[in-house]
């Protein structure tokens, strides 16, 4: 029998990280059964692992087998999160190789369920929790985070989680999920990502009564105290992580707009619900026009929902029209809004400043179907968080007015969608161009198979973040989202359009993020600073690949 080779390590070769069982418990370095014989001997792992050495491909087969055996999506979520807690490289390897299958688990719709159940499925903390009680110690708390070169923070206060309302500190599932996508879709190294939840209480009575709820058991604190915490947080981030981009996510509508206006010229920050959603929707609209043959300036868009997402999309459509040479007030008249109180018209006294620019002269209308009949839109966009409001009548009316009606039902999760893909194709005789917020299966209608597009912000924010980080942007200009939307629409192929898909395939998402990152960097730095080839090179060399690191060099 061959005597196994003995390995020796000089003092300079001694690793700077923990060895033995502690190494197996370090998710950033753990390779599980893939540790080599040499590593096992020199890093005190002998006997702590089964003898057979696996490749990452072997590990992928094992994980997939177990993952697919889980009996429901929430269990799949828990399984994947536990994998991330044990072996980060393997987690991202799986997520990137199976993005279409796993994105609906780590993100919408399953993440919504996970947030609702967070206290009950909780295993191990991830990210930073900052409570309102932590006033004056936010910077110290941020310094507790082990990684020091943070480049992207996703922060929520949990007030409007997807379309599910106030989930308080349980909202942590959202920053965690979004950052998973930053790494999987745009290659932002996991050590540069930080999820943050600001726990200011919750007005969700069910959670307040739940002894397993993970947040502070009091009602939501608002007003000055809330604002002071937010100010302290933004200042503390710029002190502790000066290179970080801060993405606001799932804040309630009363705060989302206000905070964006307050911070966007002072910090490197954006709000994904407003600006990311706007970019993906504009991209969808521009691709739809390649099918209908219309121009953006000929469109009339009627929104169901005049909240964070809806007004953000309206603003970006206006920006795009102004770029095309339209006067701003004319451009605004292409966008109409209908909310829980009816049509937004100039007589309404109950609307906020940022909504007012879209409140046009019109008689009051209380039913959405009547609004469709009166406004005669070419596109309707659902961002109400209320399911089923695109009724058969509404869709049939759209199909009477338009040869190819554009219908986007963007509310998340799937249970909140304004209509399903199947209903839309059926009720419009297969003529509608459809996109949803959460994924729908392909639909067979008469002789045709339709591939509904998912207006998923994941097409936009990872690439935008990538471009901002690599370019070293100090602020996030509104133009960045226009650039991202235009680029994304260009990436939709004619074959995609023929299949009825107005977005690129989700399996191409890394390429999409790369292209968006490149365009964003060009718009931030200007081509005078870098040649296009240099920008591409900088972006691609920055992007993380899930490969095991050689621990013995
Ligand atoms: P929000 O709370 O800011 O706004 C909701 C709007 O819907 C409000 O204007 C409200 O008046 C209106 N509304 C509520 N009930 C209504 C009814 N019965 N009839 C007409 N209008 C009604 O929420 P938001 O941030 O704008 O998000 C709304 C939805 O959009 C959520 O479900 C969210 O998940 C979804 N969304 C999807 C994407 C995406 O797919 N890319 C991105 C962002 C938000």
C-alpha cells in the first residue's frame, strides 16, 4: 500500500484564519467534502470529514438531490439559507447555475412567505439589526460587522414588504434575498454585501402578539425619532463604510419618496422600489413597442396604484419622453393614475406633492374599468398590491381599444398579482403583451405558447450597483436608471420577442448585469476617462466567481 505523502507547512505558510472544526464552521472558507488531502492534513481537518474527496460538481449533485426533495418552497428556502450559512461558495455556485429555478425561492414569491414566517423558521442571524433603542450607537453597531470593505448595503424598515404590508423586523428576508441576487446576478463579492434592518417596531397586530416575532414588540415609531434614527444611520454608514452604495428597499410609501429626496444629493443612495421598478418597467414598455411598432410618445399609460412604484415608473417615462424632445408637462399627460380613491384628477385634495404632477383635469371616476374606457390607454400597469383588479371586463376593454394591449400586472408576490398570465392571454384572445412582477408559467392558448415576462427588478439593480461600485460613483444620478432601462431593452432579442417575452431570459442575467454595469459606469465616469474596453475589463475583473480558494499558498 502506498504511504500517503506527508505535508509540512513553514511558519510563513501558517494560515491567517482558524483551522480544524472552526474552519468547517466558517461559511466563507468552508469547502466541506471538497477540502484536498493536503488541506485536510495541514489545516487540522483529518478525520473531521468523510474520506472521499468531492469536486464542487459532486457537491452540486448532492445538494440538488436534497433540495428537490424538500416538500414545499418554504422548506427549499430554509434549505438554501442553511447552505449559505455552511458553505457560501457552494451556495452561490448552485444559485448561479440554477438561477431560474432558485430565484423564485431566494426572492419573490417565496421570500414573502419566509418573511411572514421569519420568527418561526429562524436559524441563524444574517445581517445587521438596528433598533430604534440603539440611537447614538449605530456606528458602533456597524463596526461589529466582520467584513470591512462593504460596497453595497440593502436596508429596509420592513413597513411594506412586497405587497404584504408591515412585517417589521421580519423584513430582513428582503435585504438578504436582494444581496444574494447582487452576488449571483452581478458578481458583487459576498464579503462586500451587508443586509440591514432598521427595527422601529411594527403596526402588524398579529406579529405583536406572536411570542416568536424577532423584532421589538411595540408599535412603529414615527416622526422625529424615526427621522433621527435614519439620519444617524446614513451618517454612520458614510463614516464606517465610506465606499458603500445604500439601496432602500420596501419602505412604506410615506417614507420612501421623502427619504429619497432627502438623501439622494447627500449620499450614494437609491430606492429600488421607485427607481429600479421604474427602469425595469420602462425597459418592458420599450421592448413591447418593438412588437406593437408604436413610439413611446404615442403611448398613454394608465396605472392602477399611485404609490412608490407607480409614481416612480411615471417619472421615468416622463424623463424618457423629455430625452426624446417632449416638453415635460406634455410628457406627464401621457401618464394617468388610479388609486384606492379613484382617478387622480386635479380636484383631488388627498394627494401628495409627488403625485400632484400626474393629477390632470378630468371628471372624477370611481371604477377602474370606467377609467380605461374614458382614458383609452395603450398600456395599463398594476402596482396596487391588490389581487384580481384587472378583471375580465378591464382586459376585454383594453383589447377592444388596442390591437396589442400592453398589460403589466406587477404586484408581488404572485398572490397579489392584478391578474394572471393565463387570464390575460385568454381574455384578450392572445393579443395582449403581458408582464408580471412574480413569475408565471408559460401559457398554452389555442395554437400558441406564450412566455410571460417577469418585470423583475433583479434585471436592473444588480447591474446598476455593479456600475456604481466599479465606477466609484459618489451619488446616484436619476439618469442612471434611464441608461439601465435603455440598455436592458436593447438586450431583448428578436427571438425573445417572437416568444412573447419582453425581457431577456433570466438565465442570461449575469450577461445583462454586466452590460448594464458597463453602461452605468460609462454614464458615471464618461468615456473620456476610460475607453469602453477598459470599462468592460474593469467590470469583468471585479465580478465574483464562486470557486473554492486555494487555502495553502
Ligand atoms: P404603495 O403602498 O406605495 O402603493 C400602493 C398603491 O396602490 C397606492 O396608491 C394605493 O392607493 C393603491 N391601491 C391600493 N388598493 C387599491 C385599490 N383597491 N384600487 C386601486 N388602487 C389601490 O406600494 P408600492 O411600493 O407602489 O407597491 C405596490 C405593489 O407593486 C406591491 O405589490 C409591490 O410588490 C409591487 N412592486 C413590484 C415591483 C416589480 O415587480 N418589479 C417593484 C416594486 C413594487
